[in-house]
C-alpha cells in the first residue's frame, strides 16, 4: 500500500464477518472484503496479514477455495489478492510473516522466488485488462517502509504508467548490467536502474541485487523502494530493475507503486 495522497483510498482492514465465494468469483469479489478507512482514520497495518491468515489460507485448507483471495498456493507459500484500488491491480503476499522490504528473510539463502511468483501473477492483470498487454507494459512494485500502510510484505502487480514505459523504452542504451542513475526522472523521482536479461525471475533475487548495489542499500533496505518492469533488449526478453531511496523530509516516501497505473491506460488504448 502506498502512503500520501492515496493512503486513505488504499488502506485495508478485515471484513467484520467471514464470507465465502466460489473460486471462479474470487477475482471479481476478493477486493470487496477490503474495507476503506474513513478519512483521517489510520489504516490497520495488519489488515492484509489478517485477511491472509484468517480467511484466504483457512478457506483453501478447509474448503478448497482461496476466497477472498484469487489464488492460494500453499506449497509455494504465497497468495494472490485483488486490490481494492483499480481494475487490474493485484497483490502477491507470502504466507509467512514478513514485515516488508527491510526483512532479512528476503536476503536469506533459499528464500522463495516471491518476485517470480508475482511476475507469474501478471496473468490475472491481463485477464481483467480491457485490451492486450505486452511484457513491457507490466510491472511489480514494493514500497519502502515509509511509503506503505501495511506491515505484511506485498508486491503490487499492475500496468506501468504510459510515460514510464515510454521513458524506459527511450533509455534502453543507458541501462546496463550494473546499477546506474536513470537519466530522467520517473514520477518526479531519481531512480537507479539496471537490467536483467532473463525471460523470468526464477532463481533471481532482485532484493539481493539491490542489497549488493551499495553498503547503504544493504544497511538500510527498509528505506528503498524496488520496481521490476518487463522489457526487451534488442529483441531479447528481460527486466529493468528500478530502485529509489526514500527521503521523507523532502516528500519522497519511496513509493515505487507511483510508477504504476491502476487504471491501466496502456490496455485501454490497446498498445
């Protein structure tokens, strides 16, 4: 969840009573169990965790239905949940208790491929989009400690903003296998960028790549936001990794989610 102007819109808390929906309807109705906080009211930072632990996982275990989630993968250790905001935005959450990007668990050997699970979940975005979406239309985003309202690690899966996709396409030559300053501002912020030449993210840990970028990043992972955007490099499938360090005193809360378009204009114009 992203702080700032969208905080009261994206805040989530558990429903007052349990509801069950058939699996086929989970994509449509899952977000209905996420209640908005009233204006001026703080979000419940454990809302996502409570929905996952008290509803999605038990329903899958006991009834074979992931509701209110869209998918519960018990063996993979993650769930997919339709976000309340936007027609196409989904969240991928581990079933393990992980607070956020600052968690040492994300850098530990053998950590599950949560980013690959999130990239695979783009199929749900495509299924709800009003038009076709290409690889480089889609993205994954994790907000920093300062740019989120929830204390359960979650990955936003959705479309890129058209202007962000255009900037990434126009600046491919400035993106290398090493972290470098991206040449233009994205959503008003200066990001570091690097590329990955790979069709998927299996066996790749973008969090570890970020931690290895500098001693500051490893020591202060919670201050960073991370975005992974699908891309092509000379026709080869890959990804662009984008990272930014939050600076709350200057109004930068480290919300990489701001590079996403929850209205998915790219699909509406069929590009």
